[in-house]
């Protein structure tokens, strides 16, 4: 099995031209230039192929972040893997690319490698005709918008076979979603508390807002309140509580035994699941 870390077919010109494109939301900045024109040598898809195949060269699979959804906050950039499995009769020399979301790749939000060097993927031969090429792309929250959460981003790929044929493929379907990072808190009081008295369990569910670059309450969401008796390891669900218009949680229970409360949110298409830390109560 051969492993190729860098490939001359993806020239520095391609990498630099792609990096020069602002990864802005569709309509928020200048349109992305056509990248096919920057690929060294002739291109079999000079006008861009809006499909998973061009002639004998095909992309059979796009894998993002090893198939796991990507959670992104408001400030920290998120670097993750992008892998293409491609096939051609002569075999695949290299496949590189990026993610995009919008009407088309010319006016899209882009998630690209952060440096020119990262456009050079590592390619592993699956067999004589097929290879999987992996590179890293970086999502910058400052370039994201809420409309990009919970939906499937497309992939763009530049593919070169072992005969030097090069094609540009658009509209490749990815297998994960970008999600707005979530946070969940819990506070049980009073503590200590007398047996039979009321315990108030409050908390808040918030998530990243990519439009404002701040965390804000996630409203009208169902969250489970769970309890673990002291000396045991398993939590059980006590009740389900809904967040209010600001994302806050508040409910009451009767004090019975020492233990720990926590909140658990199952997640949605736009927001990942999250579990709060536990808050112990001393019942006397």
C-alpha cells in the first residue's frame, strides 16, 4: 500500500488561489473564483463538472470528520479531516478539495485548508484503481452564519489520475453536519437540605450564535433532569423540563437521599447533545 504525502499535481497556485477566497456566507463577500483554471496542466473539466464523475474519473465517497458531526463555537477555529475516495482505470494520483455551501461554488461559504501546505493530501491506495486522499480543513466561526448549521455541506474536489488527467467535481455530497456548539449548566439548592423539603434545580441551555458570535439561550427545548444516588454510578431520569424564552431551566423535587443532579440535552440537527456537570446535594 503506497502513501503519498505531497503531490506535484496540486500546485501552489491552486492552494494559494483557494486560500485567497474569503470563506464568507453566500452574498456576504466577493464571489469565489473558478479553481479549475489554477490546476497545473490541462483540465478535462475546464468548465467544472457538477457531478460525482467526469469521464472515467469518479469520486465514490466523501467523508468529513470521520463521519461525526462537527461542533463549532463562537471564537475557536475547528480543524477536521476531509477525505475523498476516488477511482479511475489508471488509478488515482491525488484528490484534494474543500467544503462549500450556497447557491453554487462561485458564491458560496467555503471551508478550506488553512495553509497552502494543507492542500497536499495523504493518499492511500485501496487497490490498483482506487485511492482515498485525506487532508485537513479549518472552519472559522467568524465566517459562519446560523443558516449553515444542521444542513449538509457540499464538497468540491480536484482529481488527478495516474495518466495526468485532471477533473474538477462539484456538488459532491458530504456525510455530516456543522452544528452550533452547546453548553448546559445545573444548580441544585438549598444545600444542605432537610429530608422531605423542596429542592429547586435550575440551569441554562445555551448555544453558539454564529451571527452575533455570542452564546445565547436555546428556547423551548426539552431537557431531562437526572439523579444519581450517592454511592451508585447510574443516573435515572426524574422528569423532563422545557427551557423558557431565554434558555433557562427551573423545576422542583422533594429531597429524599444524598445524591447528584444533572441535566441532559439530547441535541437537534443544528445543536449537539450536551450533559451538564453534576451538582451534589446533602440531605439531612
